[in-house]
């Protein structure tokens, strides 16, 4: 019995990430609140969610993992309820792990405008394969 080999573009093509970002912004926009640093030094904020879910584009099975964002705020901080709703909006999206990282980080940077930031998308093992994607901004 031979297993089918999936090919991007033939069996599945990644939806344009800009379209995904527009849909997420409409459905579950990230929000911020004002921040003022009162003491010397950098304050690092660490936000994580262990219950991230999206859909594998090839198998249509759910992918599970965690998302962690660490950042140094400038003038605003990420409002947590909006982050929860935003992350939940990925639940039915067919998207690759690397694209998840790019979309979340781009939306976060555009909204919060931090001095520094770092994201880790750590997907659970499935089919004997584990994916961890990281990206840094001015770190």
C-alpha cells in the first residue's frame, strides 16, 4: 500500500498571509492599553497560551501547540482578552506552523509596537515530527 505524497500548489496552496491577517483583524483584533515605564531598565512581559489550535493544510487534522511572546513594551501593552480571542480565531484556519509564526508576530508587532520582542510557536508532536518556530525583533 503506497501513501499519497502531498504537493503544495497541487493538493493544497497556502492561503495568502495578508488575506489571513485581514480576516483575523476583522474577526478578533488585537488591542492594547497605555504603558509608562517609571523605573530604569527594561520590563519584559511574557505571554503564553498552551492551547493553540489550527488545522493542518494537508491532512485537515487539528494541530495543537503553544504560543509564547516575550516583549519589552514601549508605549503600549497587549490586552490579554483580545489575545485570547485572537488565538482562538486560528482554530479553523488551514495554515502551516511557519506561517502561524509570521502572522501572529506581524499582527503583534503592528499593534503593540514594542521595543523588542520574541515569539516561540511550539507545536505538539504529530506523526513523529515536532516543530518549533522562533522569531526575534531587535533582540
